C-alpha cells in the first residue's frame, strides 16, 4: 500500500452528550495528528444528528435518537464506503454501523457490555422487546467487525465468556489520561470551578459520572449521609447532570440535599479543577468497563475509594481503596478513615497522593493511540491482529 493509511474515526453524535465517548474520539484524533500524521491520514466522522419530533417535544428525544442512530447514521456512512482503508467505531453502542461498512476493515472499541447485556443476560437485564431488538442489532454488528479493541482485560474476558467472540479478534487497549491537564494548575479553570461551586466550605467529596442505574447513586447518597452524621463539615459535589426523581427524593429523605452541589458535565479543564479542589473521590458503580474517573482523580492527586469489581481493580491497582459494592457502612468507615489521615498524617496523605499520580501516569492517550495505529496497519495490510494482546 502506498501513501498514508486513510482511517475514518467514527464518533458518537455530539448532540447525545456522552462526554467520555467524545473524549475518546477527540484524544484519538489529536494524537493521530500529532504523532502519526506521516503514516496515517485520519478523518473524524461525526455528522449532525437530525431532529424531528424533539423539535416539538423534549419527550420525543429518545425516539429521535433511535432514528438517528439506526437510520440516519447508517445512511450517512453508506456514502463513505470505499473512501477509507480502515474504519474505527469508537463506541460499541454504535456497533450496528458495521453493517454499513466493510466489516473486514472495521475496528470497534468496546467499553463495556451494557448496550447488549439484555441479550446476553436477559434474566439480569430485563428490557422491552424493541430495546432487545436494537441490542441484537448492535451485538451482531460487533460480532461482524474484523477486530475489537477492549478498554480492559475485564471487558475482554466478558466478551469471550458472554458474547462468544474469539480471543483472536480481541486486543486490550486501555484508555488514557491527559495527566498534565489534571496535575497542573489552570487559573481560568480554577475560577470557573469556584464560580460553579462557590467558595470552599468544609471538606468536599466528589463523584463524576452519569445517573444511570449501574452507577449506584443510591449507594453514593447512603454513604454521604453516613459520613455527614460523623462529619457535618463534609459536602458532596456530583458532576454529570441532575439526579433522577427517585434520587432527589432519596436525598431529601436522608436530609442531605442542602449539602450537595450538582453540576452538569463540564469541559475537561474545569473538571480537572474540580478534581484538584476535592479531598476525596468516590465511584460506587456495580459495573464498569474501565472507570475513567479513577485515572482522572489520581492524576489530580485526589485519593479515591471505588467499588471492588474486576475492571476497577485493574485500573486502580494498589493506588485506590476498595469496598464491596453497596456495603454502605464499609464505605462510610473508609471515607472517615481517609479524611482522618488527611487531617492528622500529612506525610501519609502526600504519599497516597504521589502513589496515585504514579498509577495514573501508566495510562496514556499517546500509548492508546499508538496501539490503535498498529491495529489499523495490521488490518489494512491483511495481517492478523495480535491474539488477546495488551
């Protein structure tokens, strides 16, 4: 093959506002341009999402998203066939798009199994007939891809055991972190964080992520209420959009609503400032494919307590504290112990922060993109990708 390899990086609709998926696409594009431009010509594919009924009613937004994902996006990709040597779908929940692409030259990044868990584990994940129909389409697209980049070994093992995908078509490519953004101060971002959160009052805990069920916001609220009973000076910042109605009721019932600040998803510089001003971060999920907030928090020097599940242990290593999923009392005890260490043993606290930064530095978007570039080249050349490699 002569000339540069032509790669289409196929991203989520920006209008869907999935910051983690947008981050992955943006980092791949940035590092391909900065570090691989001599051999790879990358084009970002991110069409505008058509709006139909949502122009009349916000409640119709879900209907518009389904049409856009399953009708409009495939139609747009149909016009791109033959223009690229390799196609890379960066979000597995868009894997149905493989059906409109040359599957033997398409890579999909799989972040977790949520998009098709209702098909693989229907008893544990009951869904409507229509939802399962769409999930089957996504899963069949994933199975049709030439290769799948898994963000963790836990995700790779799940695809082998639950989805029956051969190990030879799976490679572990961990997510990265732009660590410098989190460790270095940014005066403008600090000002924006202060504007959003107000002046610091007491000790701030942090949770970053959406409010979907697997994030176990119910556990987060129970833990925070338990900590507040012992430490009334503690406040909670949650980045990732408003609580659901049930979560708001729970916060009111626990009497902690006035001690919680809820922010939308913010730009990465502001998020880094929020991490830096927080004493401790929590991740209470019962399922994760990677756990990006771990590396972001650790890069910021913010110690973290997370659920004791395989993917999070894989990412956090020995640099974070683990507690059983939903064991609220154990979480409360851990939070109080770490806050006590922060107050009484500065040397131990600084060692913990330093260990976290070292761990976060092991995850690099530069390395992530270099691994993908190797997969692109192997696929384009017709070579077999490394079996189950990491």
